[in-house]
């Protein structure tokens, strides 16, 4: 298939010059244009398929538990390579190929709810790659395409994180960069700016490669130097970004963490016998109190426990309340205890409750982002007709509406429960409301040893950088962790084992730039990508109109 050309300065023409041209190709300009019909040589379709597969695989391996973060930029570069110059239909199915290669294995831990649920979620996530791939093929026809392609990655992730059913942002380019040079951009523009930087780096590296191959002599050296210098500038910017508007140090806080473990790890139901989960975590508090009395660990200012640290609602069960009261009395400091609190209508709230040794339960935070088909069944009457096991989710949780800023022992904690941390908004609003330490109580017992806990920890690391705060993860069965404000993991518990730990963390005051700007950078970058697509469509139509008009002009020599 022959390529179409827009001028002697395009990379398409330089790489594939017309056979009848004998002269040396002209030097390529800095604006590369990939028109429909552009091809990558004799085995064009094979290269495109391999690139699409490679894109999905590279992004998968960049994410935890594999952690090959440097493959993130390569993923973005390969997807553009796959679709550049393609017509919309081909770009769409190549995008689907890349998306499925990523999403099917990435969310395989969802098979706890059934293979059909897992594959349905993977398919739904894959769909977002189709319009993005079409958009990449379109903006590749514009000068400056590396910028527009990076912006389109942000647009895709922004929509995927919001719709449908509240969104599912798992697998963002940013989430493969928990403590790298790229993660520093989170302090300026949240996960959106990190994804943009990763995708832009990949696009610039591809641009550099293409320009270098196409150029001759000094022009080749110039093209390579420009591309590598721009890439180095991006990396340097990420390193320096957290220093801009850095929050101030307030005080040192001694935090106790209890991971009680659960029975039947990795099964759909982890409740075991009645009150077993509650007693496991109460025993952990008593163990911590014994260690304090022995002098083997410092006395904590507070004790943090995970989501669902009680399998019984202590507000409705006197025995459960007595168990928590006894633990609070023994340790003698406020605790943050995760429960499911049932309402009179049978619904429930997933809560973290401040439990004082003298005053008992006080302020609480209700989880805002709930897991569809796990913590509630959307359109329950409809879906349970086809998937009977969904009835195992016997009550629907109700999302909270208020930021998770809780005062515990004089320190304001910015709380986001489990799935909350995958979304930019809950943690940002908790910090904006005064949160000095990010706390993520979680219950990943169904997903032990699947990589899901590692993926969630990486997201938490990014949140620490984003808001310039330490983050503490407390899990029922692993992974519990302490994360420094620069994203490094200072402590990590064993997975699926009981664990008690005491850590010194630094409470911080003041917002980062990202906390102040909120969703603004994401909106600007996504809008930039969509505007580029619109511009590419207009330019294509004008080009087609000019071509049609030229063809319609009669030959004057025949007149």
C-alpha cells in the first residue's frame, strides 16, 4: 500500500520516497505528518499488530507487581506506532488489541466474583482504548503530535475514572510510577500530569528515533539532540517538581498499626466464624499494649486498624462493642477502627470510626467510592436475574459524601478507605480539609497474592507525593505499609499474616500545588487532546475538499 504525502519534508516521504525520485530526500522538518495510507514498510500490518500487543504488554509489566516502570513510556510510543497513519476502523481494533492485552491480565483478581465478571470488567475497560486509538491516528497528522498524543492519554484516563458507575481508574500510566522521577509531577498536577509526562516521554523518544532515521548528516545529530534534550528536561522537571510549594513539617506522630489477618484468605467470603475477624484485630491491639508495657516499642499516639476490622456492627451488637471497648481501654489511646455500620433499612455504610478509650465511638468517615458488584449491586433486580451469586452481596453499601478529615489525638488524618485511593478526589479533599497524614484502611483479603494489593500500594505512594504527606496503609491481611512523602516505602508488612507495627511519621501542614489546583490540570490536558482531535478532523476535511476541488477543475488544454 503506497503512502500519501503532504510535502518533501514529511517523515513518511523521507522513509518511503517515491521510486521515480532519484534526488536526495529533503531534510525533514520538526512537524511530522502521518496521513491515512502511511505505512511502516512491506510488513506494515504485522508491525502494527506487534506494536499494539507490545503496548499493552509494556504497560502491564510497568505496573505492580512487575514494577518495570521504565516500560511506561514505551507503551505510549508503541501504541502511537501501531495506529499512526491508520484509518479509524483499523486504529480502533488495534487500540482494542492493546487495551485487552493490558486489562485482561491486570484485573484478573476480579475472578473472585467469577470469570464472567472478570472478563466483563476487562472488556469494559478495553473499550476506552478504541476512541483513544482513533484520536491518536488523527492527531498524528498534526505538527507537534507528541504533545497531542500525551494529552489524549490523559483524556482517556479522565473519562475512564468517572464513567460508568463512578469509574474504574485502575491501570493508569501514572500508577506505574510510584517513586520515580515521573512521580514528582503528581505534586503539581496529580495523576493526570504524571500520565502526561510518561506518554510525552514515550512520544518524544519515538519522534527522536524517526527523525534520526529519516535525517542525514548534521540534521540527524540535531534531531537526536533535540529529542533527547527534551526527554531529559521532562525527567529533570519531575525531580524538581515536589520542591515547588512543599508543605511545612508540623510534628512527629507515633502511629500503631494492627493487621489482624482473616480466615479463608483469597476466598469470596473471609468472615469465618462469627466475630473471628473482630477478635483477631482486638488481639492485635492487646499484643501492642503488651509490647508497650514491656518497653519493646514506644507508646503510640494512636492506633490505626483496617477497613472491616470488625465483621460485626458494634453499634448493634453489645458483645462486639465490649470487645472494642476492652481493646481501647488496654492500649489507652484513640483508635481508628473499620466497621460496616448497618442502617434500619438494611443498607450499610463502610466506616472508619474514631474510638476513644474514655468516650467510646466518635467521629467517623464513610467510604465514598464503593466497589460495584462487590460492596453494592447496581440495578440489583436486573443483574441478579442472570448472575445468582451476586445475591451473596446481601446488603448494599451507601457511599459517603463528606471528606475524610478526622481528628485523632490532636492530629488530623486524611482518610480514604480502600478503593477511594484510586480516585484523585477523595484523598485531595481530605487533605484540603486539613488532613496532615494520609491514612488508607483497606481490606484486600480476597485478593492476597494476586498483585492487587501491590497495585493499590503503588497508587498510595503516588498520593503521598501528590499531597506531600506520609501515608499509612492498614490492611486486614496485607499489605500494610508506611510511605514517606517522596513515595518510598519505609515499612511493608508480610502478606496474609498477622502483623503489629509502630512507626514514627511526620504530620505536614499546607497544600501542595496539586492540592490547590485539584482537577484543573487534568481538565486542561484532556481538553487539549480533544481540541487537537477536532483540529485534525477539520484539517483532514479541508485537505479532502481541496483535493476534490483540484480534481474537478477541467483541463484548459481541452477547452
